[in-house]
C-alpha cells in the first residue's frame, strides 16, 4: 500500500481522482481562542494523514471555527478537509462560508446536515436547517463550475473545490439501492467519508451494491474506521452511535487481550490494510473522538 503524501495544494483531490488508497484523519478544533492549541492537536498528523478533517460543531457543541482552523492547518502545511453543516447557518451565511473558504485556499469540503442541538450541551439552541446537505453540495458545485450563486449572481474569483459527502454503510438487504448517496453524487459529490464500519464483509457487500449502481466510478469512497479502546466502549458505540457497525468478532478479540488500547490500534491498522485490497475503496478515514493520540499511531502502524 502506497500512502506517501503527494505535494501541492490539491494532493488529496489528485489522489482520490487517481484512486490511490489514502488515509485521512479527523480532529475536533479545540474549545480555545489560542491557535497554538489547534497546532498541538494537528502536529502529530503532519506527513502522515493525506488530509485532516476539521469538524464543524460536532456533537452540537461549540469549538473554534472550522474555517479558521482550516486556515491554520494550511499554514502548517497540512491539507484540511473543511466540514460545513446546515444546522447553524442559513443559505446566505453558508454561501459566504463557501466564498471565504475559496478565498483562503481551502479546497476540500465535506458537507453535512449536522447534529441536532438537543444532543449537545446547549439544548435550548435553535437549529437552522435552512437547506440540506445535498443542496449545499449543489451550491458549492455551482459556485465552482459556473461562478454563480443559486440566485444567478456572478461571483468573482475561482473556487477550486473538491466536494465531499457523508454516508452510513449498511449490510444491504435484497433490492436495496443507494438512492440517497446517488442523489448527493448527482448534486456534485466527488468523495464520501462514511460512518464507522468495522466489518469487512459488510463493506464488501455495501460497495458491491454501489458498484452495480455505477457509483464507484463516480465517487471516491473512504470508509470510517476507529482504534477501539476497549470491548466495553466498542459495544457501547455499536449500540448507541447512529450508523456505527462493529463486528462481534472484533469486540470478542478486544475482550481477550491484556492491553486493549494497543490491540485497538493493531486491529485498526490491520483493518485498513484489508480495506486497501477491496475493489472500489479509495481510502480509510480514521476517527477517534477523545483519543486523538491513537490516530497517528494507527497510520504509522499501517505504514510499517
């Protein structure tokens, strides 16, 4: 597996368009007004991750602005993937964010609906949800390709966006079609990063349905993975986190080891290697909420 980073500001897009397997990572910007707090979180990923996602109010909790964080990462030489959610801003504000991202040189965008504010630490927050993620993807595509806003108003400059969406893999039942993901592709999505799916058998069956639907030729697919911390936490994730898939065999393996965290890193690295052999998979997206230090360990283990 070749995961040496390309050079230049479009390396992630180039890699995905060429279907060169890559590993991306995700960090949550700190609850801080100090840029150095973000730099300390991101520095261990330099030269390891093909690109680094910056969450936008994940869990419906306030953090440093994802757009500001993306600019800071660019200054470090780390290629960011900017997450934009529809929860907090109306279409006017989101269009402004898109223009601002383009002006700052942020090219990779992952557009999401966003978590319900009731799940966060300020449940009295009023959600916006003026548009959905598909409409936001289409807005960004139009800004890039036509240089216009949805109103038809011309926009100065260029937006060299590489557009992403999210999906939650399933073990597809007979007759299932990936209509929601296909709609995002038709809106302009070029890559997808999925929810946690730690079951290679399900990934193979899910991606085969996407292939038959013609999506693997149009979309770079990165499967969400995580370094498990313990059998107990893995079981909790499987039962409580929407869309999370973790095989019972992996949970059992975590039960039978003396050092679960080390084993979780080993499992994740082995699983990424397996994903790299599955036709139609373009990469893995490593997420480890509350366990940032494990992400570079996983990527280093994959490379070794």
